[in-house]
C-alpha cells in the first residue's frame, strides 16, 4: 500500500488542504491531514460541554473533515452549513465553515433529540451578495462520509467519494461530466492513493483551515434577545444571570439581567 507520509504535513494549528485536477480521469481531488483541526475541535469540546462519546465523536470528526473538503473545492467567498439528523443513534450533528476566515466549526446535539423516521442531511450555502441556497436529502449511509456522498449524488448530481485513510488523513474525489461513474463507484483506498501519488495530477491550490467559530458576546446576545425579548423571565427564571451557548460551536456566554437590558454580555 502506498505511503501516507507525503499527505500528512500540517502546521501546528492549521490543516493544509490541497486540491488537484486529473484531466485523464476527469475528476478533481482534495486531500488534507486534519490532525490539527481535530485537536482544535476536541480541545474546544472538552472545555464547552465535553467531548462526545462514540459513535458521535467519530461522526463529528468525519463531518468536520467532509465539510472542510467540500469548502476546499468551493469559491473563495462561500459559507456553508450542514445539519445531519441521524435516526440511529438519535443525534443531530451541525457543521459549518466559510472561505473567508477559513474556519470550520461544529457541535453535536444528543439530548432531547427526537428519533426521525429516516436520516436527513441539510445544506445551506451562501455567497456574498447572493441569496442563500438550501437543499435536503434523505440518506441511508452507514457513516457520515456515505451520507455526504449520497447528498452530492442526489442533490447536486455530482458523483463523489470520500475516504478516511487513517491518522486524520482524508481524500475527496468529485467526478467531472465525463468521469467513468462505474469506475468511480468501485474506487478503494489503495486505488485513491495510487492516483494521488501518480504523475497525472495538476495542482490547483492550497488552502489553510483551522477549527474556530466567529461567535462573540454581541452575536450571542443578539440571538438571545431575539428569542426572549418579550419574556426575559422565561430566560432568567429568577436568576441574576444565565449561561447561553453558541448554537454553532457550543461555547458558553454569561448573560446578566442588566447586560441583557442594555445590550452587553460577559463571556465566561
């Protein structure tokens, strides 16, 4: 099996994503080692609510990788947000990122989640000065990566494959119009590595992604006030301050009654 070492180079806090074009096979390939990005997520989760137990932990890491690889092949001003409602186990997973800050974030919701009849994957994307685009597909994949593959095929009509190679290394292949779909469907990890190590790839670009969220005090206050502006007591329930969590990353912010009234918030 080909060696993975050449695909595992990343700065201490950055995951470097490389994209390339294979004209002979009519496909594009994106690849990255996500060790740094995963460490950022796991450290963040440990501080704000705890690292999820398996299988949610692996699902979160796969989803963060898939989201980043997706962004790696998208325009430089695009924002994307994915929500995966999983039937079994009953979970909701959220992933988002953008190609301006080159940050990716996400969180898992495991408490109070209703069991759905079928798993569903939602995508919302937006580019500067354009209306947002939304789509949803029902998915049956046994893994998060399979769910993403089904989304591309059903919603975007783009045959795509995602591979977890081990040690935080992932590959993403998207077929162009003339790709051999049968061949692409049968690809395995060794074949993907042979393509990546071959001489037929033309490098397109490199992008540097980190785990991070652009939430701050004022944004969380704005969200909370939008929900509880007419009934602050439903929020505070007799307390002088409460903690609200960012819906994207789970980071907690303390909100006092006086701060709520005058539009300021303190972070814990």
